[in-house]
């Protein structure tokens, strides 16, 4: 035996690699295996060096795993563990529990037949707490054995949880790293055996709060406790509500958010992402993240009242860090509570945020600017109403920032947050930003001339946001923007200029989408060539990501003219999808890959073994004992490659078909990638590919192509359904639902040809409404009484419900009717008196869309059920509910035909009553649409003399211009039947028609119908038309003649 500890460690590591596979272990002669096992147990007893002991322990565990699969097992190891763990000698006891923990983590099956005695041993150890190292190892063993628990062991294990909590608190006082590692027990239970934790959720939350709030502990332990807290909130939100823990959580989290840290000190200049990365590891930032999780998972009605009280209290404090915490709290609840804030708090929050931006303290300013950006991000379009108050203040602050930059030559501390607020607010304004554009662009160009790279990068990004908002209104600045960006579009740049180049490419992509095809087309080819040159010359994932986005944007300009370049483009994207660059391995504590210089020795002498697939079940573990992660830049590259392929397929149409099969195959692999954003992008792309394949098959009218569509559906649809059922990430589930709906809408019956497909989708919808998906809290802990949901939970259910109108449009009525019978109660249940406004609005809207999709045959069985639903909802106090209801009434009457004409007096009276009180313009527009549908469907049942003049008075439509389709179809019908009321009203009718005919307020089909109407009137009733024309304005007369003579 070598006297050199490092040599002994090397030997153990190499030997473990040699016997890592069960097949290799069994190839050793039996005598050698027996001797090796004896020597290893002896070595465990004698070894004093910890690194060697750990390596030997891992080797023992690996052999134990192999021996568990043989008849002999390893009784000597079991005897060794029994003696060591029962020893009164503390060193022997530590060794025993260490070995148990290592073997349990690698070969838990070794303990499967005697878990209860083992748990009794753990209980005795934790209760006596005679040695913290032994207790720590007992908890590590518990963690490893969680997945081995059966129903018989649950109670034995459950009684250990309070003991483990006590030990962890004691560990925290002497060894914070071990305390943090011991908390992994709760992570494991949350992931697989949450029921065991249910009786202990409240004390576990108390434990997390005690650790998190104790400033004597280090940052990493406190952050660890808050991460666990976030998990508990997201998984067992109903338990949080039941125990009324929300106020207590906030009372602890607000002071943590108020803590002062070196990263929070703003004397240093703003260095952007690096500062954000560092600060995200601080307790103050983590506390804000916990409140963010609360907003995403808890009902706003429960969260916002106590949070608002604390915000008010902290805003009144003289301590600037208290005020900063208040603004951070507003910022982080903006996403999860957006609907509630929009309805009740927006004006108040904006008012206090504006006060914060004017605060004398930079910390407070920064937090207020961040809050403004968050509200702009999640509360559009309502927040745009306050542009006249917010933008001048932002521009003024931007000007001050520019002055600071000019005078001091370095970034002011609030630079990033200023631009974040500016960019998000401006982008949400869309066309309403145009009046402010000259002032905005003047300031942004000034920053591009400034001294720092960070300011230039942010200004370039803000230009892209302004382009997204104002589109072709940016044309006067287009040439100057290109001039400023041009110097960054080259290979040879400094590291800092390279960052600006990536942002410049992103902004160029925004301009390609928005500046107008004719304006960008002259430079499109040059941009493609430049993009390909940069990708080939520079190995940088951020550059590839931004370039893929630019190429996708250019495809929206060139369409099928991208064909000469597409082969090289998609090949680069496929390489990005296949790439393993950026993968970082994380070795476990056993030292598996601790000596990578020996990696080539592993099984290099055995070709057969190198082809081992592990199909015999021996190799299910990670062979090197490693986990892995992927750097963010490479994740973003894969995500954007999927999105770009999707957009290329959408924009190029049939010209992309030759690349569909390979694209489908490569992107399909990404649906199993361990990152939700990559998976979302992959599903979105697969949906687009399938839709394009269907369009190609329809045009080609080829049975082979139809079979290809069926094959794609047979792969994609079950995968989407399974993702919706089994994934825990709600945003991924919502995305999968959305893709499923879009595919069904486009492919219609083809997507649901098999009975199993339709049944699986209907079953999925029902389970989503009953909270039976993995991403939902089922309330298995007996807390179903509380029906309030977090807004994101409602979004998930809404996404599932969106499938119903898609099915109604896609499945033949006689086939869908039995399923709809079971689905309608899901929506009717959301129309109770105590239901929230958003629930009512959604349910009525879905019912209306479903009626529209069912058509004239499908709707008849449901008329008498749905008519009172829409009539009652038309009286609701909320304008959106009324608007959706009156739309539903209109399409119901339209599709029901003569079934409802006897009810027209009731319907018209309800519409008249609603109109007389209505203040919402959108609701009035939908009333117009409903009346128009009634006229076309049953004109003889409508008192036209009274009704038609009232309809004309409400035109033109102002907000819900989609109803122009129904209104102008009514006009065309009335002219066709030469209805007297129409001919008597030619003057207002022509004014209304000419006011919209050349706008985006009508669809192309409706516009074509109006053109035909004008031409017919001009030729068939010329005298009447000429009389009316004389009373119209010169502009209207000229437009009429132009339409009359158009091709």
C-alpha cells in the first residue's frame, strides 16, 4: 500500500472507472472480486485521509450496486455497516454513516429490504444528536433513499422530518455549508414525495424564514433557504393560504429586501449584466424573487392587500433602503398580479413610482425605474394611457443621465434601469409613441456619440424598441441609424464593441420587420451576406443567436426570394441545435472525474464494452457521477435557432418545404432538451412545420404528402398532450396548449382523424379544469374549499379552454356534439355570482367563439342552453363581459337561423336596453355587429324602420373593428335586396364605407366586397349616387371615383 495519499486516491478513482459498468466487474475472476471487496472494507477502516476515504467510498458504492444484482449480494458490507453505525466510538460511527450515505446515493436498492430498521437507526441518531457529522450523514442517507420509499415506509420516514429540521438549525450555527447541503432532503421530497412533507409544511416554512432572516448567517445559506421557500410556495400554494402565512412571509421578506450590501452601493458605475449577476446571489435580491414567486402562484386577492400595506409603510420611511424595497415589491408582482393591478392599482402604483424616480436617493430611483419597466412590460396597453405623464419625466431623466455621462465620462449608476424603463414603456405605446419620436431619437443619437460602450449598447437596443413600436414612422431616421450601426458590422472589433455589434444586429432585425418591405429590400441581400460572413468568421453563440434573428427578419421581407441562401442558413442552425458547446459538467463529491487526464483509460481496451447500451438496466446512473448545466448564451442560441427556423418556414411558405423533414427531425430532438425556453421554441417551430406541411399537401393534392402530415401529427400531438400533462413548468405547459390549439385550427379534421387524438385532447381539457395536471396544485392536502387561483393558474386553464372553439371549428358537429356536452359545464361553472370578472369574461368569450365555430348545424342542439347565458351576461357590470356576451348573442342568432327568429323581439329589446346604458365603445361596436347579424339572418323579423337608423348612428366602429366584417356584410345584403331603408340612407352609408375602405380596419375580403358594392351602386343606381356625391367632401368624391375605376 502506497504511503502517498494522492497515489491511493488516484488508484481508487482509476479502479472505479475500470469497474463502472457491471459487465466489466463481472469479467473479473471471482477470487479477485472477493479479495478486492475484503481489501476495500479494510481500507475504509484504516484510511485517515478524507480525499482517499471519499474515493474509496465511491468505489465501494459502485461495487455494491453491481453486487445487488447478483445472488450473493455483499453480506460483509452490510455487517460492516451494522457494526460501524452502532459503534460507541465516534470515529467508527462517522465512518459507518458516511459509508451508508455514499452507498445509499449509488445503490439504494441495497437497503430496500430493511428500510424500517434503518430509519429507526436514523431516528435514534438524529434524536440524540450526539455528533453533528453523524447526523449530517444520516440526513444525506435519508435524501438518497427518498425515491426508494414504499407505502409501508412512509410513516417511519415522516417522523424523521421534524428531527431533521432541528439538526439542520443546529448545523447552521456551526457549519453553514453542511446545513445548506442537508436542505437537499426537502428538495428531494418536494420533487417526488411531497405528501411526506405535508404535515410539516408550516414548521418547514418557519425554518426557512428563521434562516433567511438571520443576518449572522452567510449569504449562501440564507439564499438556499429562500430558494426552498420559493419551491414550497410554488408547489403547495394552498397550504400557504390555509395557514394564513402570506402576511408572515412578507413581514420577513421586506426587511431582507431592505438590507444594505456592497453590490447595492451605487457609487461605482453601472456595469450592467455583471452587476445583475452578482446581485442576484444576494439575500435582498433573492427575497424579491420569493415575492415574485408568490405573485405567480398565489391569488392576488390574498397577496396584494398585505403587500400594499407594507409598501405604504416602507415608502413613508426615512431609510432609503426601505423605500427601495417598496418599489422592488411593486416591480416583482407586476407579472403575476397584472390583471388585479390593471383593474385596481395601476394609477396608484404609477403615481408613487413617479415619485420614486424623483427621489433624491439613487437606490430608490433605480428601484422605481425598474418598477416602471415592469409595469410597462406586463400592463399594456392600459399603461399607455399615462404616456403624457410618464414620457416627459423619463425624457427629462434621460437628459440628466446624458449630462452625467458627458461630464464624468463614465456610466451613471442608474443607466441600465433608466433605459429598461424607457425601452419597455416606449415599446408598449406602439403608434402612440410617434409624437414623441423626434425628442426620443435626438436623445438616443446623443448616447450613440457618448464615451461608454454600455450607453451605446443600451441606446442601440432602445432604437430597436422604438422601431417595433412606430414601424414605418422610423423611416426619416433610417439612413442615420444605418450609418451609426455600420461601423459595428465587421469582424475585427474589441470585446466591448463586439457586444454592441450583437445588439446592432438585433436592432437591424427589428428594422427589417418594421420599416417596410420596400424600404428594407434594397439592402436585404447585403445583410444576408454579411450575416453569413460573420457566422463563419466568429465563433460566438451570442453573435449566432442575433444573426439567426436577423435572417428570420429578412425572410419577412424577401419571402420565397430567400431560396438562394436558405440551404447554408439552415445548415448553420442545425449545427447550433446539435452542438454540445457550453455544456459544463459538475462532478459529485466522490471524485469520479476528478482526474480527467485518466479519462482515456476507461475501457479503452474493450471495443465491445464501448458499444454497451445499458439495456440490461445496469447503466441507468450517470456513469461518471456527474450532473451538467449549459451556459446561458448557448441555450439562447438553441432557442433562437428554433424560433428562426419557425419564422423562415412561415415566411417562405412552400419554398421551405425541401428543408422541412430535416428541420422537423432536428427540432424534435430539442423538445426533450432540459431547458423550458428551448422546449417552448421547439414546440412552436414544430407546430409551424406541421402547418406548412399540411398547406403543401393540400396544394399538391398528393396522398403521399397527406401521409406525411398524418405522420407528423402522430408524433407532435401526443408529445404536446404529454407535455401538458406531465411538465411542471407552467409556461412550458401554456406554450404547448397554444401550439396544440394553433395546429388544430389550421389542420382542422386532419389533426384529429383518429378517435384517440380527439379523446386525448378532450380529456386533457377536462383535467386542466379540474387541476389534475402536474403543473397544477391538486389540493390533495384537503384544501379544495378555496377556489381563488393565481392569475398564472387561470392563464393555464384559459389556454386549455382555448382548445374548445378550435375543436368546434375543426371537428364535424355530429362527432363533436357528445364531447361538447361534457365540456360546456366547465365554462358555465365560471359564470357563478362569486366568479371573478376575468373568469366570467373568459368563459363568455370562449362560449361565443365556440358558437361561432360550431356553424349552423352544430349550434342547434345548444341554442336553448346558451341563449339565456348570453342574455344574462349582457347585464354584467363589467364591460368586457358584456362585450363578449353581445358578440355571442349575435353569432348564436346568426348560426341558429330560423330557430331563434321568434325570439327576435326579446333579443332586440335586450340589445336596445344595453345600448341605452352602454359606456364602453367596444361593447357598442359588438352591439352593432350583433344587430347586423340579426338583420342578415332574419330581416323580416327585424323592425328595420326603427333599428337601421340606430345602427347607422353608432357607425363607424372605433375599437372592435373585427365586427366591420358583419356590419359591411349587412350593407351588401341590404343593397342586394334593395331594402328601402338602405337606399334612403345612402349618404351616411357612403361616408362610412369610404372612411374605412383603404384602411386596416377591414379585412381584404371585406374590402373587396365594399369595392364591389361601390361599383354596383355606381352603375346600377347612378342618379341616386350622384345626388349623394354632391354633398360629400372633395376628398370623399375623389376616393369614390378611384374605387369606381379600380381594377
